[in-house]
C-alpha cells in the first residue's frame, strides 16, 4: 500500500473531525490533566531519524475501542451503588462462611 500524505488523503476530513473531537474533549478537562494527556501522547512518539539531526515522529497505534471499554468499566466504579453492591456480596459470602463453620462445629458437639 502506497503512502499518501494527509493533505492529499480522501479521509482528510474524517481525521480532522477526530482531531477536533479530541481537542474539544481536552478543553473540558483540568489544565494539569490535559498536560498529562499531551505529555503521555508525545512520550509515545518514536524518534525515527536522529543520525542526520532531523527528528521525525510517528504516532504509535492506539486501541481506541479497548480504551473506551476500560473507561466505561472504570466509570462504573465511581458510582456509590456499585460499591455498596460489591461490598454487600463480599460481606454475604464472609458471613455465610463463618455461619457454616459455626454450625458445623455446633453439630459436631452433639
């Protein structure tokens, strides 16, 4: 597959829209958080030609779909209801275990 410059690409507008979406999301974040995101993005760039003094960067591929899935899962843990449910299930099994041992020891005595 031949490499096509972005300015000559038929997908140029789609890429521009995606860039605008990312930029708009950054505008809604805290300044320090936006800086961390940009720092992480630039740290994931590869330097391809240092020998001649020219520095070119290539973006590493990202897995947008898995990132969105992980973001959704983490957003669930921010709700109080999920924590209550999670702790309730853990407490139920702990109490069930203790009661089972207690009843087993009580029955063994008779």
